[in-house]
C-alpha cells in the first residue's frame, strides 16, 4: 500500500484528494496493460483514459487554466502503477500544451479531441543537432503563398509514428537565435511529413525521427505570434517540467513499496532482512528521498496554481531532485532484491529501465542545474 499521507498536506484541496482516490481505484482495476505491442497499448491507454475522464485534466478548456497539482497527482499515480500509462497521459498534455496556453478557438478543436482520448498528440521540439539548445533549431518555416512551408527534421519525438497531430517548432527568422522561432500545429497526415525512423529505447515507448519535406500549412496553423516559439516552448515546459518530477516520484514510491515488501518477507541467516540495521538505514534514506521529492514537486505545482507567471526555478528543482533521487531509490530497491532485481519482468527491473530517460527529457539534469544557478544568482 503506497503512502497517501502526503495528500493531507496543505498543497491540496478536497478535489485533488478525490481525484487521487478515484484514479488509484481505476489504476488498480485497469493497469498494467500488455506492453507486447507498444503502439497498440498506447492507443488503448489514450482511449481508456479519455473515456474515464482523466485526460480532461491534460489541457485547459476555453477560459480555464491548467491545474498543475492535478497533472502531478495523475502522473505520480499512473507511474506508480504502469510507466506506459504515465507516458500516454503525459504526452497528451505536453503535445497540446502550446494550444492549451496559446491556441485559437479553431486550434482548440484538436485539444478537445486529445482531452477526450479521440486523438493522440506529440511535441516536436528536439532536433539531431539541438537537443537542450532549443535556440539552435535549424528546421525552417518559410512563408509561401498564403501559408507556410516546413523543411527539416525532428528526432526523439514521443508518440512519433502514432500521433494524429504534432506541435512543431521551426525557425521563421524574425530575429537570430531563440527570438526567431515559431510554433505550428501539423496534422500527421499532412503531405511531406514522414516517419523517417522509429527509435528503440530501453523502456519501450513510441519514439521516432520525423522528416518534413516541403510540408505546406495554412496561415492559421501557427500557434501564437511569430517569433514567439521559444517563449511558447518554455512556457509549456514551465508547466510540465514539474510533472516529470511527479512521474519520477511515482516510480520511486513503487520502488520503495516493493523494497519494503521484499525485506519484510525475505530471511537471511534466520532473520528478516528488515531486522538488519544496514537495511533499515537503506529504507530510511529511500523514504527520506521520496518525501523530499514530493515536497519539491508539489511546492512547484502549488506555486504555479497560485498564479505565479513563471516557476522555472521551482520546476527545475522539482525535476532535478525527483528524477535523480528516484534513480537512487530504484537502484537501492534492485540491490535489496538481489538477483531477482535484475530478472526480466520483475517490477523493480522495469522501474530501473523506466526511470533513466526522465533524467534526460524535458531538460537534462545538468540543464536544470544551470537554470537553478542562474535563477539563484539573477
């Protein structure tokens, strides 16, 4: 049984507690799903999460604002039950984040479909030569007729190959560097957009490298103002970066639960592992790390929900601490499981593979340190 005492913290309202309870019950009845066909599993997860009403939290309806605490609670709970379910939910929010924050009424029609689980979205920012350096984006969007022409590549795109719509960032040239980018909404069936390569990783997720060869878009495909693409991307990440920490927190909680179950059941030399002081020390350190991560994650989410324009420092701290700590907690859980910890199909083994990418995507750990340092000294 996962620790739920944190739900009584003053960061949350009764509606958040009710949401966590309802989602946990749904997860217990529906997760984990079969991962043998990852594409099919993600499609089913999106449809099921939409039908159950949880995806409505992934984006804000017209006139509403995103509830970041709800986003974090959902990601933590899903991750604790099934990493692929967390992935499916998270990408619906991230993929439509720019539309949720800056989209026109016509563009928001896509958002309503993704919130219902009727369409799958993706966030296409990373390029082969510009991972963390978004300002170095090379993909171009050139005015052509009464619209735009997109040319270039994107890579490591989550939901690449199964998405129905992509939010794409390209250089429109209003100014050098970060000030010359814009965001565009691109349906997956647009001519010239192809899946150049499907990418395999240690924790199976749908990922792809995308090619844009003369992709023609209407003028109203641009999201927000021209030259504001970098600011839009950072605004989206400002919201969703905390939720990456929440997912890591969910993985860490599950690892701690599995470790406690293991040491209270396993005997060595006629005594339970849990009776050994060294093991107790490991469990204490794991519990401390989990609670510290939770405090940082939900502080960042609460701060954003209370109206802060930007929470770059808080979100960076939450993501950095939660993902790095989860890696340590999960590694210790594997160690306490002994040989079973590295056996394929064991829960802690799958957690070990799931957590690694979270220290990289949406800003690698070293990038978070730079953000924290600059905010602190600035």
